[in-house]
C-alpha cells in the first residue's frame, strides 16, 4: 500500500508542484562527478543486504558503452518500486534503520537513485525478490524530463514482468547513453575509490576495520588497472597509531613504533599506551575508533626486503590519508588527495622531524549514525557539517598524533645518543656537492654559449644558400631558439644561486653542530666537576667526623655538670638539646658523603640487591621527608628477584637524584596528602621500578625536555639530575621514562636482571 496519496484539489488552497527539470537538479547538478554517482548506487546495493556487488563497464571506448551494477541483495517487489525507489526523498530508511542482516542503512535522504540520471540518459532496472515469483523490468528514459511538457510526477515509465522459477535474487541496473566518456584514468580512479569505499581490509593487523561485502569493478577495455592495495606492504609500517573513545566517554591511546639501530638489520618494537578518563577527554562526538599506519619515505628503511622504496612511495601516493568510515562506508572527501582535514601538513611544517604528513599515513576513523548523531553529512553526501561534535572528533584524532610526536621525540633522542651524531659529515658532503653542482652549471652555460655560436655560423651559411622567401620564417625560428636558450640559461643561473644558498646554509648548520659539540664538551666538564665535588664532599665528611663527634660528647658532658643542672632558664637547656640534635643530624648527612668513595661502592662490579640499596638510601632521607609531613612507602612485588650486577655508587646516585627531585616537588606542591612511593615489579626478566610522587607536577610542555642536560624547572636546580640517571641506566642496558599520568609524576625505570 502506497504511503503517499494525492488528495482532491481545493480551489481555496495552493500547493507546490515540481518541474521535470528537478531530476537534473538532484542528479547531474547535485552529484559532483560520475564516480560519486557510482558509489551511491553501490551503497544502495549494500542497503539491500548484498554480499557481492559488481560494476561492469562494457564497450566504453565506443558510443554504445554501458555501465551495469549488479548485486545479490534482496531485490525489490513491485510495491518496493512504487513506494520506495520511485518516491523522491522517501523516509523509509528513517523508519527502518537496519537491514534484515542487521546492517545500518546508509541512505537516509532518498535521493541516491538520481545517481543514475547523473550517469546516463537511459536506465533499465531488472530486479527479483524471493517474496515474488516475478522478475520486474523498469525502463526510465531521462530525456523525457527535458522534452515532455508535463510536471515531474506526470511523466511515466514502462514496466514489464517475467515469470521466474528458482531465480537468483538481486538487482541489476543497466545504464545506457552514458553522459561521460570514461577514460582509462577515470576507470583506475573509480577502482581505487571502490576499494577505499569500504574500510581497508587490514584485518590481519586489526579487527576494528573490516567489511564482509565484496565489490568488484570490471572493464575489458582497460583491464590493467586493478586499483587494489597490496596488503603485505602494510606489514612494514614504521608506526601504528590507535585511538578509541568508548561508550562511557573514557578512551585509549596506543602506539607501536618500529626502530632500527645503527649498523643492525634488527628492528626494535616499542609500545606506548595511555588510558584516559572521561574527564580527560570531555568530547561530544561519541564512540570513535581511529587507526592509522605510518610509513617513512626513506629507502634505507626497506633494504633487504623483496621490494624497494618506489613500491612504498606508490602505496602512499595511492592510498595515503585519513578517511572517515560511517557504518562501514566511506564519507567523502576526507582522506582524498589534498584534503588535509586534520591540518597534519601544517603541523609538520612547524616540526618536520617528529610530525607526520598526510602522505605518510594510511588510516581511517570509524563512526556510526546511531552512536554519533552529531556527525551528519550534507545533502550531497560529500562532507560533514562543521558541528561541535565534528570539531571534537578532529581534536581527539590530533591528540593521537600528538601522542606519536611525543614518543618519537623521546625515542629519537635515545637513538641519537646510541648511534652518534653524523650530521656534520652529511653537511660536509652537501657543501662539497653544492660546489660540484655550481661547477657543472658553469660548464653547462659555457657549452650552451659554444653551441649557440656554432648554430649562428651554420644559420648564416644556410641563409646564403636558401630562397629569400624562406628567410623570415627561419629568422622567426632562430628567434624562438634564442628565447629558449635564454630561458635555459636563466634556469641554470637559478640553480647556481640555489647551490650557493645551499652551501651557505650547510656551512651555517655545520658551525651550529660544532657549537653543539662544544656544548657537549662543556657538559662533560660539568660532569667531571661534579665528580670532583663528590670526592671533596667525601673528604670533608671524613675530616669533620671526629670534630662533630667530639662536639656531641662535649655537650653530653656539659649536661652532667651540676652548674648546668642548676640553670633555671629552660631556654638555655633547650638550646643545648637543639645543638646536640643539629650536630647529630649533621653527622648523619656527613656520613652519606663519607660513604661516597667507599671501596665496596666504587670497586669491582658485584651482585647488588637493588631494593636493599633503595631502602638504605631512603633511610638517610626519612627525617627530612618526615619534617615536611611527606610519607614514604616501598612496595616490593619482585618476589626476591631484584639482584643485578653493578656498582653500589651507581644505584646510590640514581636513588639520590630521584629522592632529591621528589623532595623539591613535594615541598613546592599543594598541602594535600603528599607521598613518595616506590614499587618494584618484574616483567620479562627486567626489574621495573616506579617512583611516584604527588608534588608539583611537571607541566605537559616541559615533559619532553626534562632529560635534556641543563634543563630545569626549579629556581636553584642544575638540570643534571635526570640526565645523570638516564646516562647511568643506559650503561646497564636500562632506561627511564616519565609516564603520561599528569598531574602525578611517575618515573618508570627498567633495569635488565641479567
């Protein structure tokens, strides 16, 4: 039964009618290009629960070309054709949002069928539903809407019926009288778009982006353009970025990095993970899944593989970009070439070493109509409205990219320390190459002048022998040649100027590198000074030990004199008590310095119980922490597996610097509950130590710099504590990192147990 009826006309009322030109307005003029029109028809097949969809181009190099879209979906009954397909703007998919298979229907505006008008002058629909025993054929001649003098809804189209037994269900749309001449490039582009219409089938790497629908494009005229991505190439990514906002508003960041060490074919896999609360995200966009794979366009990274850099370059040229998939179908134009909807390229210009550009990533964002109602597309299906939800979606994905930037900075800094800095050699080669380029340009200019002089001599000889009538034409050609030569010389001179600038820049950078090397030498001098200071402090501790003890004994002796006991002033007696306490405290601190150069601390390596060393050093700081009402807690989950081979002094230095930094932060933080907690765990034969304090937080903008020598956020800090810890741990094959748990400060230390 039809949903729409035309009532009897009332002479006192008026109503809108529709011109036949309406078909053009929502066909050819609304749908921007033929590829989009084909994609809309594929979506209709998807809504019909088709598992296999085939788009066939027949004889498109001739004037008799056809496009045939065929699917194995549910097909349509006569009632379906009348009340759904033939009704403009039908709301059927608003009332019935899911297919029989449970798919979320894609078409909501009811105008997708006018994609056929965009593509061809004649449309034949052949459809068979298992609810009916008849195959129905509907023929639409779109030229009628331009030639007949009738209203839109008065133009009719013939329909035929065929009795079918055991027919295969589905719909076939045959488009004839094509409005476009489909070139080989257009077919290749369509194949690529069809391939990207569904989420990339990268289920081998992730289960989040996968579609069971198969779409195939056939074209016998141009069979060589497959448009398919070689999935095996995705296995060689440099980084995998993952972000998800869950139903409850909380979220997750994941990052997998693959790094190669210098002079080694082995890759190191590094994983970063961060869980975020609802309050940390506070986004309105709803549940979102984002995943992307990053590739570096550096041929050296792909040596030893069965393909070269050119293959990766082609992969990125064809498929790079971050696309949006709603209910498993792509939303255009996000991720198209030159569509940088996340402003990745702009950010990369600011920080090219650690940022990713759109042409380096292949990925997608997964949303749905039901879970993300604020992310709606415009009428043409070729954009999303710029709502607050869309802005929040953009902000979330950019945070995932910022997570990559932070990790890249940390890992590259570590890698540079391991590999050594060879940039000076590189810039030296640039300087030499620039000079060679300038020499070659000069030689080229001289050769051009010589060739030009020879040509002029030949031209004069030929002019003397030719017909006078030909001379003007030849002179015109000679003038064109002169102009061409001048243009070439101009370009070569520009290259020469560029070589000069390149050489100048390289010289300047080389000088900066030398300055940096000079800084490193000063840094080493500071380390040596610190070591000398430590030795002096130890000697001072030894020299004052006897003096301090004698002073303490003298105070105790004074307290035994009757004259002192007879003093009635409580203040005098209290001062003597305080003096004894001060001297005892000074002796404890001096004892730390006295032990600095003890033979067992600085001699040969020996087995050390790291937890025991921590406990011993912390004991010396307990009074200072207690005076500031700071609690200290040690939690041992190592099950006795905390033995390493090393120097006591190294461990003592690490712990002392951690305690000193924590003490500064805790005394500058809020007056809320303050604590310093150290936990010990064992994972994969590594001792994992977490040193946590609730003091003044390290601000996000400083977190990437805290391991840089001389960098400090404390007024009287040296900026050397954390670099010393970092360097010491690296000598043991370990590392330290600041976990992303702002505002809590949580340093995680990893030390190999073997």
